[in-house]
């Protein structure tokens, strides 16, 4: 490996680490949670505010996946997908226009120094729809950065807008469907708790007596329902409540390890295996709830929501439930893969051809003969 290639790899790794650090330290999820709470108070005007916030966040390079999730949570998979697609397309077009008409010359001048960008620009000029759709389908290319990058290429605005809309459909459907499913689970949890006497925990939870499989299942179900309800609706004193749930999960994991609480084995699972699986899941739920408590105490509600979702998922594992297949999600994922493979082959050929043309132009500009040309007389072939 030559020094230039090693330097490029170091630069890429450094940039990746810098982006990861920024995503970790910047309270992006908290900003989204604040925006979601604001959106929900606007009634019929909520979709308009949602689109406006999507544009602002996208222009500021804030990832759009969390806002897409919010659309699924607020409006369901169908309406949420339609609203989120509209917002993300308008936001992408806004970033594209900013790059093209505000910063095009400066950015293009810098990017034009790199042969790979020149090849991409040439490929986009010839096969724009293939390149745009492929990059929209692939998670390897960040949505917010692509909007600006395409703005300094030769792709037409209408092609960019239409192909972006088409390419973002599968990922948007995935996120909104997942959010809607979680929202329904939270609604079912609230209804179940109301039907069983409100927010009071089952009598066996926290008691000294040995818990049979039924009492254990009721206790874990209550903790999961409580987590989902708090995840969906902010409450006063939520940090303290998370601390109580963390204590209960830790206490119950110890009871299981001591053989004083009996989880129901899954089919083909021995009682010992069921106990080990349940104890491990309960410890994970405890850790997630404890982290949610810390984040809530620091005022970071959006980040805490992620930990609450993790705790709810671990409690489902502790109860022994099998994961239910969401056919909508898998269908969207399968469609994404098939289209990506098909468009990817065409786009790869287009990029390779553009790269060859770029190399030939550079040789001509430098005075070198293009590949296949006859050498001057007197020189060996």
C-alpha cells in the first residue's frame, strides 16, 4: 500500500470517527423529541409544521431518519409515509438548490480536483436516474450529504427530485411501519393497564414469596407496559419512575437466578435455559432503564426514549415472546434489495465508463496518448 492510499484511508477513518462522535455528543434525538412534542400540539397544522422542521433540520445536516420515525408514530404507516416522503423530497430539493445556486462554484472547484468526483459528475450527466436512485436506495450514502453533493453535479433538478422521491420510498416505508407498530404496542399497553386496574404493579412483583410462571409473566408484562406508556407519553417524575423500574428488573433477575421466580420455557427450551435467558434479559432491561433514568434527569428526553425502547424489547425477551414477523417491513426490505441490485449493476457500468472517459481526457490534457493509440514513429510499442 503506497503512502497516498494510506493517507486517504486515514482521512476517511478520521472523518467517520468525527461524524460518529458528533452524532453521539450532539443531542439530535432530544431536538427531535422537542420537535415532536411541538408538532402534536398544532392539530390540523401539524403536517405543515412537520414539513417546515424537516426542511430546517435537513439544511442543517441533521439526519432525517428520526423525523421519518416521528411521522410513522404520529400518522401511521400509510399517511406517515406520504407525509414523510413529501417532507424529505421538499427538504432534499431545498438543499440541492442551495448547493447549486449559493455554493456551487466554491464546492465544485474543490471537488473537481478529485478524479472520482469528475467521473461521478460525468456519469450523472449521462445516466442520472440510475445514479440518483441507487444512492438513495443505499444506506451507505447519507441522505443529508447527498442533497448537497448532487447540487454541484450536472444532474437536472427535475431528475433529481423525481428519482430521490422514488429511491426514498422503501426506507421511508420501513421506518414509518416500525414506528406505527411501536405506537400501536404502546396504545395496547395503555389499554391493558387501564383494564387491569391502572398503574399499580401486580401484587407478586416485589414480594418475598416465590413467583410461579403466571405471576412472573404478569410482573414482566406490567413492567414492559409501563415502559411503553412512558415512552409514548412524558410524565412528571419520570426519571424516578425509571429508577424504580430498573430496581424491579434487577430484583427480578436475582429472583430468577436464585430459582425463586419461574419463567415459562419456550418450546424446546429447558427450565435452566429459560432461567438463564430471562435473567440475562432482565439485567439488560435494568441497565437500559438505569440509563434512561440518567438521561431523563439530565433533561435529554429524546435520548432516553431510545433506552426505554431497549428496555421494553429486553422485557419482551425476558417474558419469552417470539418475535413476530412484520411482513410489511420485510417486503419493503426485499424490494429495496432487488431494486438496488438491478440499478446497482447499471450504475456501476455507468460509473466505470465515465471513469474511463475521465482518464482519457486527463491523458489528452497532459499530452499522453489515449489507450490504444499508435505510438509515434521510432518508439517501441
